[in-house]
């Protein structure tokens, strides 16, 4: 009995087919990797663009809201009733008047801070039904 190492005898067909299949797998993997990278980059770019657009819309809405609030409450300090209440300097009366203004003009929160800084600010909150 001879002890010769086992050597596989491959046919020419197998010798050609194995490298071809290996190359096909390598090319398919490379293609999927490139496509995945491009999709990821495109999704990130689209997301950034959408966020920038949303931020612009939000800032524009915020500006419009601020202008509407200024227009709505611009005349409050010049109203005779409000000026009379402020001259009294009574925090309870001022809080009551602020609550009346919140009810009539709409709003959730009002704050009056005296310009001299001698008195503490007076705040009024609208009660929610939650």
C-alpha cells in the first residue's frame, strides 16, 4: 500500500467555474455596496433639505405669529381703563384686569412689569380645562 497524499482531481470545468463564480460574487457585493452608499447619501441630503425647509417655514410662522400678537395687544397700554389700574398700583386689581384682558382678547398668559422696578411683576394665567 502506498501512502500518497490525497489530491483532488478537478476537471477543467470546475477549474474555470470556481473563479468565475467567485468573481461574480465579488462584483455583486461591490455593486450592492456602491448602491447602498449612494442611497444613504441621497437620503441624508434629502433629510437635510427637508429640515432646512421646515426650519424656514417654522421661522416664518413664528414671525407672523409675533406680528399678529403685537397687532392684537398694541393698544392695551394706551387704554384708559388699563392706565387707571396701573396708576393705582394695586397688584390684585392689576391681576384682575389682566385676567379680563386675557378673556376678551384671548391668550394664555400676561405679565406686567413696572418700568421703575420698584414693584414686583404681576402675572395672570388663563385657567385651562385640562
